[in-house]
């Protein structure tokens, strides 16, 4: 990923992505948390290319424009329900057109998952309403494992109440966090990096400050992000989106007042395990060895390559997506050509997924799916949060088990039609969220150490001897026991001559 | 027979386009597509011929469905 980064930025810039520029016309690069020189010993690095504070938005529109130029067929308002698998290989997808209620079996030699993460399994998250772990759940229902689900990143600056994200670039441009006493508390927790320490360190520091009673506001339950000391034209040039977000969602003028922020679920480091070409991996049940799944690829937040490990650095999500999305495309282009035949499939493929969907559509229980979703989100937010203990995780697992049983037995779907049935679609999304939540809780309970964003108060240290491995979780149907397995971490680089492997060291700021 | 109105002609044009698209489908599944077309049109036969709003909406919906189903990749249809 690091090797392809510069090339990728040039490619995007050639596509027309509007990066911010310096005076001499080069692409503007800013500091971002966790980025350093000399493998951590050389101070802060300024290498994050940005387009004001909406790099992702700019990238989305640039790539969409490019895709329209090429022969891309978009099926809008189609909701993918399940993967179609034949003999362990993926042959296509079963999906529903929400617009007219028809179901479609789409057969394809190659399927690429790019469905995003599952932030919506938490009560307060920065993700969109569609971030419901659909790809992860489809893979789980196909009997394949998901990797490293226990690592959920809490972003330090989500607006208190709304949960909308204030980008790390605000701290990169010079903003800092204050507690109720007006103190820049990050200097105590991370003397060198201060506010630009890694996101999990900052989130934990904020949580500790709030727990020890130094939180702000009437309920003392958040801290403040101060940007008003920065020059006004810097704010309006480099952070215009934040100025608008803060005024819309928090009613604050950032040039005069600080923003109330809280650690909010932002990114799921875990996902479908892939190799560096983007091919999905699974563990062969007979021999215990790893193998690739034919015809299935994954890229972005849904996948876990994993370049982020237990904690993701800022700006790497966009880079990961573009580099490994491209890797999927190149692998597919190498192996496939236009007009190649499809594998033979049984006539009734996909009928079991349809039967499940029908059962959900006709459910006549007493609990609405919105209620089940609210319960799940609250359990995740209280028990499987920034700080975890054995008790909280066990209680969380048990409560999730009950919620899954409620989903299986007491679900009520009121809207029975097929056209624009948002009740049905949200229930299917809830089904996906539940399996992601259950696998998160299961792997969090099993991992008895603190690593990156998985912080356990009863096991506060990192244990490289015992726990330097990826967790794999399987759960075929909601309510099933989550099976936890492990997989070795790849400690070497692809080419030791070009770039030596960096050995893990204790993290200190 | 009385002269057909513009709207009636549009409906018949859409039906003709659908049947022409059916002829491009593989032989084994052609009957499925034709049956589907007749059923879809048959669903709304009892509509009042003066209900212009509904007829125009159904025409738009039918055109959208035709655009998706006439693609070369779609090879079979059920229901």
C-alpha cells in the first residue's frame, strides 16, 4: 500500500480530483495523527494529501465521473440479499429491486464486495445509515470467516449528540482538545504527539477525563475541541466543511467557540480476510490451511487485508480502498475476458435465501425491528465500548444472545408489500448488523489483552507472545454460537530487498 | 373500431417493444419472457381509460422495466 500510494495520488489527480494546492502548485500535504518520520523517531510527518476537508467526497465524485465514461451498468435501488455459492466458489448475488419489488439472481464470474463497515451496530457512530455490514454478513452466511472484528475504532472528535464527524484534519491544522478546566489534557497522556497521537490513545484519554469528572457541559459527558485560536482565513480555506457541519449540527461558530466532541464509532478495522490482491481468503475445514475463494473479492472497509491491524491511521482508509480496489481490478483483468462462460448452477440456487427472506417478511411477532435494533445498539454502546472488562463483555454477549433469539422468534414486520418496503429492507439490514455485533462481541471476549483499539481494563498490556494473531469468527445464522479461530499475522513484506519488515515496538508518545 | 387515442397508442407501442425484445432472448426461455409481458400488461387491464395519471405512471414504470430486462445479460425470468 505504501509503495503504491504516490502513484495512486497521481492517478487520482489525473482523473481530475480537486486536491488542495500550495502556492507553487504542488498538492497540499498536512499532518495527521500517528504519521511520523524515521519509523517513529523523527517527529511528525506532513504527508497526507487532502482536498480541503472533504477528500472522500471529492474522490467519490471523481471516480463516479470516471466510471460513467466507461461501460459501467449501474443497478440503482437494488439491495443485495445473499451471495450465491456453488462448491465453495462465488457465482453471483441474489438481490431485490426495491423500486418494483422484483428479485434478481445476478450471475457473475467475479464479485467484488465494497459494502462498507457496520458502524450502525452502535448507538452513536459517524457512519451513514446504510453502514450496516451487509457484505460482512453475506460472507458469514456463506460459511466464510470474518477477521479481527473486535477492533472497532472510536474517533475522538464526533459531535456530541449528532455523532457527525469532525475530521482529524482539524487537529492536524492546529486544533486541540480541552477539558472542563480549560486544560490541554492531551499533553499529559501523549507528551510528544499531544493531540496528534493515534486515535485510540486520544479516545481513551478523552474517556478517562470524562470518567474522572473533568467533562464539560451540564452532564459533564463530553470534551471541547478548540479551533477559534486559528486564523479565520485558514479555517475557511482549509476546513470549510467543518465550519458548516459545526454550525448546522451543534449550532456553533467555530471561529468563536469550541466544539463539543465525544469518542464515536468511526471505522471497523475488521472484515472479510483478503490477500494483497483483494481475493477473499478462507480456512479449509479439512486441512486447516488457508485458501482463496474463487470469484470473490473485497476492498475497502468491508475487507481486512489487513493494513490497519488493530488501529487505523487517519487517511489510510481512502488509500487502502483505492490501492486494493485497483488490485482487485488488476487481478480480475488478468484472469478474465469478455464473453467467458459461467459455471453451471443448480436451478434452485438462492431459493433458501429467498425462503428466509419470505419468513422475515411474513413475521407476526410482537417486537418491531426498530425496537430490536435500538436494544442492540444500546448493548453495544455500553458493554462493548472504548474500555472493556470481562464482566461487561460477558454481559454484552449474553444480552446479544437474547436479542438474537428475539429476532428469530418475536420479530414483527408490519409492511407486507414488496415495493419500497423499507420495513423489510431495514429488517434485513438489522439481520446483517446482528451477526456483525455478535461476532464483534464474541471475538472481543476471547482476546485477553489490550491491543490498539481493543482496550481491556483487566488485561491492560499488549501480549505479543500469545496474541500476535488475527481472530477469525464464523456465524452462519443469527443465534448460532460464534466460533472463534485464529490465523497467523504476516510479519514479512512482499519483497524484503525493496523494503525490510518493520518489527513491532511498544507504542509510546 | 374508434380511433385510438395518443395514450392508447403509447401503451401499444410499449407492448410491441416488449414483444420485440422477447424475440432477442434465448429460445428456451423466450416463452417465459412473453408470458411475463402478457401478465404484466394483463394486471392493469381493468383500469379506467380516463385515469391518465395512473396510465402514464405505469407507462414510465414499464419503460424502466423494459430497459433493464432487454439487456443481453438477462437470460431468464420467472413469475
